[in-house]
C-alpha cells in the first residue's frame, strides 16, 4: 500500500530546524533565501492543501489582466477555462498560447507540446497505459512536451509584448513521479545564473500526484527548466524509465526587471 506523503519545507540558506510538521532545510550555498512547498500522495486531495498554501503565499489571482501589476499570481491549468474540456490540443515550440494573457512562454528541444486528458496522452504517445497511469490535478487535461522530457519556461510582462520579466516564485503539479531524483525544477536569474535546483517529491504508484513550488524573497526568476521523468514519453516505456506528466503551473506576477 502506498504511503501518503505531505510535508512543508521552508528552505533558507544557513538555517535548519528539525521536528514538527515544518522542516527547514538548507539548500545550495549560493542560493538566495527561498520557501519550498512540496507534497506528494496517491490522489489530488494529497496535495491540494499545499497547492493552496503556495497560492496564498504568492497572492491573489490576476487572471488575464494586463500587467505590470504590483502583486498577485498567474496560473495555467491547460483546460481552457473549461473543466469538461477533453480535446487533445497539440502545439509547437515556442508555445506562446499564454504569452500575452499570462506572461509565459514555453520551449522544448522536442517537436512541441500537447494539452490532453489521459486518453489523449495515450493516443498522442501511442501508449495505451497512459490512459490509466496519469491523472489530472485540475480537470481535465495535462501538459507535456513531445519528443523530450524537458520544458523551459520564460516570463514576460502580461499584455506587454515580449518585455522580459522576473517572478518571485514558480510551482507545478506532476502526475506519477515514481522516483525522487527523476523530476526537477531549476530556477534561473536574468543572466542565466542557476539560483536553485529542487527535486520533485516522489509518490510511487500509478496516477499519483506530486507538487513542488518555490517562493523567493523577491522577483529573481527569469526562467525555469522542468525535467519531467527520466525520458520523453513514448510507446516503448519500461518500468525503470519513470515517465511523468505535468499539470497546473502557478507563479508570481511577472515584473519588469529593474534597469
């Protein structure tokens, strides 16, 4: 039987705290102070409270409002605002569907991306098992690169064209993370400097859920690199490959970098 995992980790450089439901852990020495929200378990309910805590920490939702805005957060749930949306929608790279409305561009070394329910993932990747081993966090679609397991996210001022921006935090939901070292989010500053690398917590078993979110003290993050699983999704998976799908992306309001 799979054990339910749910914990909160506040990562602050140079400090540590042991005991209680909160765990303070140190991160790489050069990393700026950051609070890490993470949870994993067999169901959506396993991570819901941690996702909501991260949302609260970032601020009120700004929807598709034109920026720059002083505070708040943006979200992408891949469902087109319709929980009943089960259409499989392929997209190219760069993936700019949310560039204007929410200030985010996604790229991959693969051929593009797909937004799809589990059945659509099975069809897209010619792998029938995908219809049962993944589940969405917010109904009904998930997100994945095609031909790669890496997604790069860059931030811009919403509605401002392609004005580069910085965010104070980013988090993502994942489905079926079997291994504690297979899936990571890396956070980069505006000059490409690596600020922090965090592993997504595992929750072994089919259709399980994991969440990782990191909030920094200020808007420092120009881009993120998400490595989902060991290899790209496809028809010839074996149990040791740990294929992972993504769902909701949540990030702090993109702000223009100070000149």
